[in-house]
């Protein structure tokens, strides 16, 4: 990677990854603020701000923002996560200045017109309704709320209809002033982009950003527990979670590989035993989400209510097995999957821009592909067994269930089974 980094006088970081063979560029602004940056009454404001940024500035109306970028064949979008928000454009190389100008405009000169705000609130309330009508989405929201009750990290990214309807233009401006500060933001681009030119443009166009440190994430304390929602559905959504590891933990890569070995593909233990051998469900997988100071390891399955009584004991047995025995062959296979996924993603300028932006916000530096590969390759079978045993024997699982009433193990029964695992 031909990565270059510059920190401007106001604290804004500009990072680029030049890809010689491309004629297009992926360009974005990443902000170190997400749903866990919100107070109780602010739940959903980060996501609402992301929407409102496209609804008009002092010099451009909402239609003009869309028309200008699409007039040159470009595309523009944004997304909100638990810890970050990003705004991005994809353009031809010669249109990078236009893309950056629009990004700078919407992030510094948005007017938050009351009429536009009222319309967008309604749009987001429809989005919340759609999420609540999607059993898997509802199960994942329930998972976070149960793992981190009454904490920002456990609240839904979209907010609630009540909180969304409560936000005024001034409330959005206040949140933006607290969190959208130069030192908490990264301008990242990959593809056909010239670093020095982008630095010059960013220096000129992002000079109005507030300086100083933004507000830190509130601390997160994992609790675990159980929660269920009975609904008249064909399938039951079941998620079993455990406290995971933060990005900077020495066992982070071991947790990632553990998730792959356990339920990361068709050759994984859960897929082979639960789906292929027993035919208990169509979909089952495991994953590890890392955050700044915490994490979540979980297994998700969707199955018929008649299968739940057999499903959970099989999953728990696989957790016990992997805590006691992991062979080198399956570790090597998982390592190969992770490295291949990393390298395949780097063929996309959008993925590259996102990766270097997140690395700057999380690690304060760019981690090369070679270093990442070394970290993945350094994980051993013994390390994975140790991480699995400690994680699954913690005594604080999170169990959620969305769907028809079924004969699923209780939270206490799950804890009892897992208590036999020796950390």
C-alpha cells in the first residue's frame, strides 16, 4: 500500500492510499462518534445527523447536493455505527475536489432546516418500524440491550420514535459541536488520488471545524442476561453472546480466529455439526465484535420452533469441545480465510479508504498488510483454547430469543452447562 498521512494544524488527519491502476477514487470523512457517544435523551441523534447532513447547507439545497455529485457520475452516502460515523463519495479522479467540497460543506455548513428535519424524522421512524418488522434486526438490538443494559453502547443506533421526534435543530447542532471536532475526524481516500493535492484542499475547505478534543465514549460494563420477544413467525431467532475483547487486547486476533473456527464458514464446527450433520437450521454462525474498551462474542441461529430444544444443547456442547481442543489444521484454515478476506477487500478502493480511516482512529497509525498477516499467523491453537475457555466459562452469557414460543434452554440452564468449562 502506498499510504501517506498528514495531520493538519487544526488536528484533522488526512490519509491516502494511492492505487496506480485506478481511474476512480473513494473519498470520505470518518468521525469518531457513534451511537455510544449519545446521552440517554440523545439516543438516535448521531444517525439523524447523518441523514440531515444531506438536507441542505448555506449554499446548496438538498436536491443540489444530490444533483452535483450525480452530474459527474459519482455516488454519495453515509453510515452510522456504534463508535463511528462516515460520509463518503465515489468519483472519477478529476472530480475529487468536487467530492471533498461537498463533504466539507455538509459537515460544516448544514442548516438543519425545521421543515426538512420534520420530514426526515418521519423517514427514520419508518426505518425504525422496518427494523422492528425484521426479526433478525430486532434480535440483534435485543442482544446489545441485554448485554449492556441502560448504557449507550446497548441502545439502538436508530433511536426510538420518542427520542427521534424530540430532536430540535439546536439539539443536533449542540451534539455536532461536541463531537465533530477536527482531532476526532479523518479524511481518507483511496484509488486515483494525489496526497499533496488532497492535503491542500482539506486545509482550505475544513478550516471551520472546531478544534480541541471531542468527548470520550462513556465506559461500557458488560452484564449479560436473557430476554425474549414472542412473535408469530415461522422461525425463531436465537443469539447466545459472551463478553468479548477490545481492539487493543493481546488476544484480539485469537478471538477473531476462534469465531472463524467455531462458526465462520461452511467448514466451521457449528455449520458442520448443527446444519450439515443434524439439519437443525438453515443459518448458524459466530462472530466477534470489538469496541474501544469492550467486545461481544456471539452465536446466531435461525431455526424452527420445533428444533430449539435440540439446538441449544448441541451449540453448548460445541463450545465445551472447542474450549478443550482445537487442532492446528482448522486454525490454519481460519487464518487463511481471514488473510484472504483482508486481501480481497484491499482490491476495492472503498474498502481501503475505510480500513485506513478506522486504523487511524483506533490505532493512531496505519497497520500494514504484512503486520496484520504476522499478527494473524502468530495465533496458536493453545491461545485459542485459552481464550475460548475463559470467555465461555465467564458465568455471564447473554441469551436472546425472538419468535414463536419454543422449548429453549433458560439462561440458568445455559450457565449450568457452561460452568463445567475450566478456564
